[in-house]
């Protein structure tokens, strides 16, 4: 039994960076991300763009290791041929919250939803 090859799914980033039907928004997205040091060729290459939500900060000691972890993840994405974009998320800092940091979990989730 032979199975036909499944064509790869179109990436959402193509609608942002390589959309001839909406040239104005394409130009806006390209200008924004070219300021981050990405090249036009990278953005229009069809490579997957992968976001890294990270809570690491110098101000929250319990999440400090996330800075190093996010950098290792970024390198892994680049090695695999993708484009990594890192964005901050509200940290839940256990040492500074009384009675519990659990009260901030919903705030962290809402911040992530708004970012995405």
C-alpha cells in the first residue's frame, strides 16, 4: 500500500512576512522585525518562527535559571533551522509573595494570552 506524501502545512508567518495580498501589513511586520536584527531573507525563507515565553529575570531569583535555559532553547531552534523569538512573561516569584504566589498564576496566564 503506497501513501501519498502529505504536503507541509503553510506556516502562519507567511501571512505576516510574505503576503502579496496585503502588502501594507507585510511591510509593517517586516519593518518591525528587521529592527530586531533579523534579515529579510530569514523572515521570508519559510522557516518556522518559534516563540519562547520565559519568566527569567535578574529581579526574581527563583526564575533566574530560565535566562540560561531560554538561551539554550534558542540555540537549539537555530540549529534545527528555525527562527527563535523570545518574549517575557510575568514571573511568579515565590519568595516575595505572601501568603502564596498561587494568587498570581492567573495574572501570568493572562499576560501570556495577551502577548500571543
